[in-house]
């Protein structure tokens, strides 16, 4: 994956999918290179009442220090922005299909 900022800077990462259980579970590794540690990411999707889907993401770090270092980068803000964009996109699809959001 590559993230590109408006100023042209970018971040790259690599990983391996370890488990794929459509449409419920995805487990993958994630490594940023350099001295960043590899994480194991677990994404679980569960059907909720009213046709909604609950998404839970868990990130496992090799240590508390590695987790704290990652959190210090502002990654939570980036995740929030990504999920906000996904929510807006899904709402636009729903509106195009005439379904309630």
C-alpha cells in the first residue's frame, strides 16, 4: 500500500494476508519498513439489526513501546478520516440506490 499526501510525500507498507473468511474476517500482517515492527491486524465484520454492519479492527504490536510509537504518529486521526470517508461513500451508494443510509 502507498499513501500519498497532497504535498507529494508518501508512506509505503507491505504485508501478507494470513486468513480470509468472507464476509466475516480478515487477518493480515503490516510492516512499514525501517525499524518499525510488524503488526498483526484482525478485521471482523458482524451483521447487526436493521441491515447494518459492525466493524471491529484489532492491531497487535510486538510490544507496548511499539504500540505507543505508532500511536504517536497520529495514526488514529488517519484511521478516523478513512472511516469517515468510507461512511460518506457508502451513504452516497445507498442514496443512489434509493435505500435508507
